[in-house]
């Protein structure tokens, strides 16, 4: 599957004089599970809201399944599931009422899937949503998104306010759903560790900019930590992109996105795990922003 | 979507129905009592311009006095359309305050359909409740209308389609303010105050200006002119033969007796009035104005909600 | 039935850990030829990992000939995927002990011995970041 489920082109969103997202260009392959990471305020929620049509671009474009989010909403929304950060539900509704809402508002709703999920999670149908725990509410919101059998599922920090067990259960639910039907999933989070075992693609945002958008395999294969005696970073930077550099009196460390093989003999080459790579990108950006 | 709209409007619709129920509890027994007294006192013989026997004046007077506490209470019911309108606007404002519209917008219905269904339900339920209110009030007031007509202030705004206009206006105001402010309780309260102010403005200042009243001058010695029967008298007083009101007439009113005597009997009287036959045209104009503004406010509320994000 | 576990910080990719654990299970006889491996859904439920990772692991094992996938049924341990004869394994431990004694006699301490072993086991050009 080489079609892009989501394609953004020069995408930007401005609130007043503040740009929440700028110059975003990326492609999310169909069938992938993508981690959307970045600090708070980086633009993750904005990107997802643009994808789902809750807000409109100030510049550029975004297409989901080849459709434009607001213009083609009638064609797109049955195929697009979304769980917002606050997962808004009607607190006065019972769980049963909430499922009825899903059934009435979605022609592609599969009630059996919904019932089975709620059953499996031991959530009582007649309990008021406001009386459920945070984890249960998140699961109900997820059920609403999954039972309409979407082709694309967007989750905005769905586990941010949950305890570790509820987090694990939520991600488990998502992965189970992916194993049952072909779905493109985008999961945003400011915690990277959750996502590493679950995602195969990575997008890093910071301060409204897209720093990285690639498959995780590719990221792990191409990023390296180079350590060596002080100096020589200019030579490296001519060939590879240096993401972060740090120097002590005697030593220089560089995190690079290697453009091909690293031949330099003076450098010791180390692999990095995903979290370290992401941190290198975010630290880089924060440093730049602080310097301005 | 209709299911969802009703489900979210359930509580407020019940509140509006309860208000109506409260009204019925007050009006039904008293209305029956009034109708009964009307027939047993033989007031049907006292109708018409030529008010039958001399006892009619007394009978009518005692009838009106007996039921004046009720009429005073019912005068306050003119606030009800406003209350109904703002209550039925609350579900819409509450959704926007809590952000749950975004839940609906990420299901498979279009945003436009969500807005039109919700607003449509609000308008529809307001119309139904207001219409029920009109029916009850018209039924209740029948005896009094037969006696005094319905152009008089207290009767006029409880007798016809204007009530629907008032309710829709209050609804539209609360929807518009709720859409922009996104805080339901304050929006409802501010809108109710706005309704009150608008009503006062219309009642005391605007209505008489749009009514294009007629003028009449007659000899004071003649009996009251036919045109003034059951009409809305805006002003009436002694005048010259050309209809100019005379000022500086000292009127001696004996305290406590409610009888005022002119020192010198005027030659002519002049009146500015709106005849009873203008009732429906006046009602329709007033309804049109309130409903027209309501429509604009509702459309604005819908537009703002759809395009603000 | 085999139960998988994930070592997060081992530096070994997830799919490879699954592969290794299946190999180990076959070696130890926990999985016999003809046994069915857990379904993708079951592994996902156990480990909360991407289903594609499981597919990749099973795909690799299929390529190695250790397992075979039957469409619509599941993934099974292949016939003829025999564990190595126990004799070889019996000899490993004493041989190792001998080597350690020799290393000690050259003056290497335990850490140095462990480092040498590690470097030889995994190619020295790429080392792990601590």
C-alpha cells in the first residue's frame, strides 16, 4: 500500500498572530500506525483538528483519503474516526445512550462491535458517563470511533490523563482493532516510550514546525550518535545533517541523520533508541528557539 | 440526529412544559370561575355599544372588581414567552459551552445538518409551547374580552400571535448570545433581561408609533363615539373644535372617590386611538417585527457556530 | 502455549525478540512440530505491539523454514524443525568453564572477561549506547 492516507502540503494554521502550525508537509502511508510526538503547544492537536475538519487551514492544504476535510465531510466522516484530547462525551448520558448516539449519527455503525467492546471491558451499559473512570471514558470514546469501522483513526493524546494500566489497556484496544481490520492510525502523545512498540511511523513536531516524518525503521537505521575527540564536526556536517551537537573540553558528540554510511574513522558510531532520537530533535529546536 | 436533538433538549422541554402546567393550574380554575360568573350574572346582556339596562354598569363594575386580582396576576404572564424562549435556547448554549458539538461533528453527519436540526427543534418546540400558551390565555380571557375588547394593553399582548413572536425573539436572542459567549447560564439570564427591555421599549414607545392611530374630535355633550368602543385609546382629553388638546385645565379630583370633575365643562373632546378593527393588522405587524428579528438572530447563531472554528 | 515477553531496553528490535523467543521455544521443546503459534491477535493482546511486528516476525521464521503459515488457519511449527541434539549442548558448559580458567590465568579480571565475551558475541563496529 503506497497510497498516502493523509497528505499535507505547506499546511499552516494561524490563531490571531500566533502560528500553531507552519509549513507542514508530510505523507502518512495507508495502513501505518504513526506516532505524532512533540511538546505541548507543538502543533499536534492543530494538525489533527485540521485533518478531521474541526478547523480550517490558514495556508496550504491537507487531504485525508484523497478528500478535503471540511468540503467533503459527508464522504469523509463515515471513514474517519477521531478521539479528541478531552474526549468530549455527554456526561449526563448513559453508556447505552452514547452508543445510540453513535448508531444514529453513523450509517456505517456496527452495533455488535460496539456492544462486544463495552462488554469485554466490563463497562455497565446503564452507568452515566460522568460516573465512569477516566480510563473507561476514554474507552467509550474509542468505541464510538471504532464501531463505525473507519479507515483512518486519529487519536489526540488519548492516554495523557490516564494511569499506566488504563494507558496500556487503551493502546491494547487500539492494536487489537488494527489487527482486525486494515486501518491507518495516528496517535499523538508527548510521551514517546508508550508509542515505540506500537507505531511504525514517526512524526516529530516542535514549535509549529515538522522536524521529522519517516518510518521508524528508517529513523533507527539512519540516525547515529558519533563520539570522538573535540572538533571535526564541520567535516561531518558537510555530508550528514547534524541534529544535535555537544562539546566538552576533550570530546564532541553529534547526533546525525546520516546521509549514507558514516566512514569517518575518528568517530565512534553508536546506535540510538527512538526516545533519544526524538529528544535530540526536540532539544535542538528548544535551543534554537531559546537563542532567538 | 433528531433523536439526539430531542434527547439533549429533554430537560429543558420538560421545564417549559412545567411552566405551561403551572400556568394552567392558575388559569384553568379561575377561567372556569370567570366564565361561570359571566353567565350567571347575565353579563351577556350588557354587551354592545348600547349597554342595555342601567344596572349593567354596576354588574360590570363588580365583575371586574371581583376578578381584578386574577387579571393583575395574568398581566405578569407577559414575561412567560420570554422565559419559554430562553429556556428552550439553553440546550444549544450548553452544548457549545461543554464543547460536545465536536463529538457530533466527528461522527458522520454534516455540521450544517447538526446546526439546522438543533435550531429547528428549538424553534419548533418554542412554537408549540407558545401556541399552547396562546390558546390557554385566549380561552381564559374570553369574558373580559367580550366586555372590554382586546386592544387594551394588558389584554392585547396576551391575545394573539404576538406571543409567538415574543417567544421566538427571546429564543433567538438567547441562541445568538449563547453562540458567541458560550456560557449558557449567563447567556440565558442576559437574554431574559434583553427580552424584558425590548418588550418595555416596544410597549411604551414603539407600538403607538407604528400603529398609525386615528384622530377624532367630537362634541363633549354627545355620548362617547362608536369608534372608541373597545379601542385602544392612546390619549383623550378636552380640545377645541379643531381637535387641539387644551392644556392647563384644572381638574378637581375628590380624594378617595375616583370622581373627577372639570370646573368648566369642555365643548369638545379629542382622542387619539386605534380602533378595534385594527387588532389583527397590529398583531401581525408586531409579530412580524419580533419574529423577523428572531429569525435574523437565529440565523446569526447558526452561522457563527458553523464558521467560527 | 508459548507466552512472549518484551525486553524494552535490550536494544533488540521487537520483531527479532519474538523470532528469538520462538527459536528458543523450539530448541527447548516447548514448541513441537505441528504446534500452533499464538495468533497475531493473541500476541498483540499479550504484548500491546503493532500487529505488523508480529507478522514480520512470523514472516522471518517462515523464511527460515522454522514455521509455516496456513491461510485462514494460523501459523504452525514446521515439520522437521528439529531441536539440536542434546549432546552438543552438554559439552558447551565445560568448554566454557575451561576458557574462563584460561582467561583468568592471563590476568584478566571478571569485567574484562565479560567485555571480551560481549565484543566477540556481537560485532565490535556497532556498540550499544549505555
